[in-house]
C-alpha cells in the first residue's frame, strides 16, 4: 500500500494537541491592545508651554490652582495685571525631576507707593531667587528662572510661591504684595529625554511585524535563524520599553494624565514582548522555547521548580481571562482618569476660592460707592491674621454682633489655629487668650470717634474701619 506524502499544512507543527502556538495567540489577541496602548501614548503627549495672564491667575488656570491673587486690574497704559497678597502661590498638577523654566512678568510695588523690597520666589518651600524689580520703571519686567524642582510631598505637585513685603495703600483696604502681569512655564527641557526618543515607540510596530514574519518563516520553512531573529526582535522591543520606562521615571509626573497613561502603556508593551520572547522556540519551530530551557534549569532545584509550576498554572489561568481582564482594566483606567481629572479640575470649575469671592464682592461695593459690609472688613482682617498670627496659639473672635454665620470663611483662613467666638471681652482678657480679633459695629448712624477698645496687656497689630464697622487684631504682650 502506497502512502501519500504529508500535506503542506502538516509540515509546520501546530504545537501540543494541535493548538496554535502560544506566541501566535499572544501576538494576534494581545496585539489589538498593543495598538490601543500605542495610540494612547501618542494622543496623551503633554502640553509643554503654559502661560497664565492676569484674569487666569485671579480665577482658574490650566494644570494648577492659584491662591493669594486679587482680581485683575488695568492700568493707564492698558496693561492688565493682578496684585498679590503678601503670599501668593500656584499649586501645579505636575512634579518633574528635570529642569524647568519659569518667566515672571512683575512690577515693583514702589510704583504704587509700596516698599522697594525684594520678592522671594520659592519652589516646594525652597527659595529659588530674590527678585527686585526696578522701583522707577513703570513697565513690567520679565525675570527668567531655570531650576530643577525640589522634592514635593507624596502625591503633591510643584508649588510655586511668591512672597513680598505687604503694604496697605490709602483708600484701599486690601493688603497688597506686588504686581504680576503673567507667569509662563516651559517644560520642554524636562520632557526632552522622551521627546527626542519617540522613535522608541515608532519602532515597535516595525519590530512587532518583523517578529511575526520571522516566526512564520521559522515555522513554515523550519529555519532556525528566523526563529532566533524573531526572539531577538522581541527582546529588542522589550528593551526599548525598558529604556522608555526608565526615561519616564527619571522625568517624573509631567502631567497627571500623561504619566499614568504612559506608565500603564509602556509596562503593557514591554510585558507583551517579554511574554512573546518566553514562548517562542529557540531556533526552528520544533525546538524548545526559552521558558522550557528555564524550566530545565529550575528542575535542578525542587523548591524553585514547584514555584515555577505554581506560577505557570496561575499564568495559564490568567491567560484565559486576559480578554476579560483587559476590558476591565481599560474601563478601570478610563474611570480612574476621569475621577482624577474631576478631582483636579472640578473645584476650579466651581469658581474662585472663598476669599476671592469675598474680595471681588467687596471691590464691587467700593466701585458702586456703597458702604462695605462685614465681608469686606472681615476678609481683610482674616487675611492679615492668617499671615501673622501663630498657628499653634489660641485666638478669640470678640464681636458685639453675630459673626458665626461667616464660620466657613473664618475656618478657611484661620486653619489650623484653634479659635472661639466670644461676646465678653473682659472674660477673654482674664483668660489670657494669646490673640484677639475684635469686631465692633455701630448700632446707630450717629456714632462718633473710634469704637474699638484697647485690651489691657495687648498690642494692636492691625486696624481697619469701614462705614459703621471697626476691626482690630491684638496680640498679648
């Protein structure tokens, strides 16, 4: 009986029990997720240059939050700018480990009758520079700073602070610092490590397709050199992603979305190439795989062999669940990024912070020629208290009218100082409370002279009078 020759399909082994080789399964099934990961990398590249003008500094900015900036104003030359408080800050959503450039457009407070004093610029609590704008130059001057941000607190971004000597000009109840026209941030140099090496990701489709082609050649024609080439390409792809991961970690969180997406995508792509390298035969299609060679080495150590067998069994279970896990992972990443974005951006979309609201309302009252309410006098006093009163000393708010309705704003400024509302000044003095905020309101329109008392044994640090309201801040001698 004459036997028929084997068909072409029988030349290339299909693996155990006629199934497709595991590397092929990994390539075609997980390759779709690889394309999604690559697309996510190219779509989520960070914005490297940011510029904040006056109206943004006073309200909402991109990639950060501001505090300590008053409402935008316009001078006679047509420049829009903002006054800072004695301490203004921007808390950014990023924290990098590479150099940044920041440009500050400032004007000396001396132009408006303030002090000719240096302005301190801090990053994460560390002083970067002391800036001194020309006190005789009415134009805004640009100051360029280049620095590597000091380490920040866990899960916190870069905090840039502008500290200046405060003053209170005539007919203005605000405590002013310095004038700012704009602040620009340039992250180009920090990101350059990856920006110059985007070919790391562009090469992956070429490497992946070449590995698939060589693997097919190795199976179809039993060419060992093609099998080695396919494995070598997978190791190259894994190495490229290892380099990309190292560069990303060295740069730091350039943007909270970019860093998270890139970290997951790079880890997935590198792991996919590593998995393919382990499952590919070493040489021809019927040769053992790299993982089988490792298994032979492990057989010399029974404890390691048992560990390998347990990991292999677990990996097989995970492999079967990968499609479902991938869907859940992608869904979880999308939901997680949405929640992070909402947590970062949501508070800004709700409007300015409480002080900015109150300050803006007070300015509107001034422009309208109306008498200031307790919001105006209380807000300015609380700003002074927040800057000058000790954090760990108790203070009492003594008033001859009800002010507890402003409790939210009071706690916002005085935190974390312990305080209480009182109505009996003599009782508070006898208790020796370290700091006092005294509020007095004239009950009728014919009040004459100053109504604010001077507590015995206390020094007055701050005084303000608006309409029928008086406010004083005192500290025990």
